[in-house]
C-alpha cells in the first residue's frame, strides 16, 4: 500500500473513531523543536556549558558529577528554554485540532507541558514522568509539590548568566517543609512523588473502561526504547486487548511493533511533523 493510500486510510479511521488515545514520547517534542541531541541549538542556548565541554542537553540528563551550584545553574537555563520559553507550538496545536472534537486522552513521557500549553484539557492528560513546572523535596518529606517558578526567580540574584551557574548557596532551592535539597518534579529515582499523578491515572483507567469496546484509534507519536514501559509497550498491549482498537505508530527510527498485531497497526517511519501535516492537509 502506498503512503498516500495509508494516509487516506488513517484519515478515515480517525473520522470513524469513537475515541483517540495519544501516546507521546520524546520524538514528538523533538519534532516540535525541542531536540536534546541538537548540538547547534545547545551552543546557542547553553554557551556556558559548551565552555565546560558539553555539546548537547542529552549529556546532562541524569549527570551526577556536578555541585548543587552547577546543577541549578544549568537547570535554571534549561527550564527557561525548555519549559518557560516554549508556549504556543504549531505542531501541538495542529495535533489538538485533530482530536479536539473527539473523546480523546493523552499519556506522555514528556515533562515539558506542551500538551496543556496548547489547548489539551489537563483532566485528559496522564504524565507519569512528571512536570517541569513543579518542584519537590528529594527526601521526600511529604507528598507535596510546588510551582517551580518562584524558586527559579529566587535564584536570579545569584545566577551568572555567562557561566550559567549559581554563585551562592543562597540560590539553591531548599524544601519549605524540612530544608532538604529539592529537584524538578521529574522521575529520576525512587524519590519521585507518584501520588501527584494518581488522579491522572484514575482518569485514564475510567476513560479506557468507557471505551473498552468502542472504535479507538491509538496514535503513538515518537515513543522509543529509553523508557518503553511508559508509552511504547502499553500502546501495543492496549491495541492487542481492545477488540476495536487500531494503532498508528509514527517514528523516525523504530516504527516496528513487538507484538503480533500487524492487522491492527499502521506503521510510519517518518517525521511526526510531516505526518501531522499530511493528515491535516
């Protein structure tokens, strides 16, 4: 079947679907312009860290060899770019236009907030890996999370914009409850506060139960193998178990499926931005 015919088939399935489940991975954010492997953009946004020998944001994900002053200096720049600097995004807005009149739900491993910044209803989002807009205690001493913006603002007097590090420990975020270190509310280890997302999970389960026998189109956009149990494999399992489900997987590198569901899957090895453009043409 030609690509044109495949696209027509997906457009028909979308039109006929009772519900749409979007499963989004890092590939979607990359297609939207936030690519953690983009060395040119890294050099533009993080010149202080280029001087330290780094060439891409990906190298600093989970990086253990820095002080709190260095870590929070980097994350202040990182969040100002990735979270606060990214608001209305054309790709996410086109995706929203595709599903806004459907009974949709989104589960995503992305923590950049681009879904809710571009029209998607927060009550229809499941974000088990966290949210860059929040911060938490690393102990944690409670199940509480806070908005991160005031903590970043408090760093400003102690932030060297040339070196992109903090210059004084007074700028380091401390837990308002116990005084311990804090970190972005993003899953990196066992300190992550899962309870923050329990309501989202219940909403997803309610939605899935409601649509168990309906015509459901599953759009798997950019989920890879860094954390396959979060989006990629659940999307395949749901396709297999829901009798009237059809999976559409769009991925530049890994468009294959691991389960025996070829009759229930349409696979596109292409850029997500191009795919959405063709689907909305």
